[in-house]
C-alpha cells in the first residue's frame, strides 16, 4: 500500500469548512484513497473513499487531484463534534488485508 | 453504514486473569475480522487477522498463545487475553469487512478499554 503523509494537526473554526490534505505520491493505479476518523476513545469511523473521481456523501467531500498524488477531505460546515483524528489510507480495493493506520491529522474545531 | 458491535466497552481485571472480548457484525457477514490495539497517543496497530473457520494470522511480535482468537461463525470473533498483565492494558478494537458489499469498507467496533491492575 502506498505511504501517505498528513499534517499532524489542524485547527478550524466552527461552521467553517475544514480542508484536510493528504499526500500519496506513490499511489498505484488500482489503489483507492480511504478516509476514516477517530473521535476520542472510540473506534474509527468510515467517512468516504474514492479512486480518481471526486466523491461526496452526507459526511464529507473527497477531492482527488488529476495525477492522484494527493487528495483533500472537506468537511463543509465543521462542528465541535467533528473534533477527531482523521486518517487518510491508501489501499487496493481487491485485497483482504487490514487497513494500516498512520498517525493521521488531529483536527480541533474551535468554537 | 454497517454495524460492528464490541463487548465489553471497558474491563478492569486483576493481573493473571483472562479477559474475553467479543466482536459481532450485526447486519452483515464477515469471513474476515481484524483485531487492533491502540496505546495512549498512538495510532492503531494491527494485531491479527481472524478468519472464519480457520486459524488466525498474527502480526510479527504478537504472541498467539497470549492473544487467543476464535472466529467460529460469520458474525462473531472473540479475542481472549490470557494471563493478563499491566502491560496488556490498552484499547482493543475489532473490525470487519462486509463480504457481500460492492464496496470494500472496513467497519470498526467502539473498542474495549482493558485495564489490568
């Protein structure tokens, strides 16, 4: 699985959009980008994933650059409950292997 | 999304005792479940992959005789921490994949916080 690089921490004002970047310059053609988040003392929560097209669901939007070497997770209107560690993970979609977690980005939403 | 139930959420035990943690996929079948461990201020570390009807696969450095895994059905996997010691105190999290879903998404339980006195 390709390595990902994320900033260790970010702050965001409540009600504003939170844009979380992720670099995955060694991603291969069949690897997907997954985003999970972990709120304190809970298990990780699936947010969204994509291959090359931008994706949107009820939680967030995922923007993947054309060369697929980086992506951005967008929380359109951050709330205090979005304070969590966000993990960007790259993995092939056909494998049965477990997700490998890096250190993620700790997002602090400020009131 | 799919639901993975983990029980208990918290357990405190004496050193030398064994603790069993259950992980259930409530609305889907999972031939494969995963067990992770997370120490304070660290990321999740995969301990083992649990396969229904066969032996679990353990990651390097994880003692299979200490962390017993049983995956007897398509909806239940258990992790037993045998002869627990204070250094086993950690946050244990299970995960499962929906084998019938088109999306290859791993869903996670809420975790079990184990404190060994």
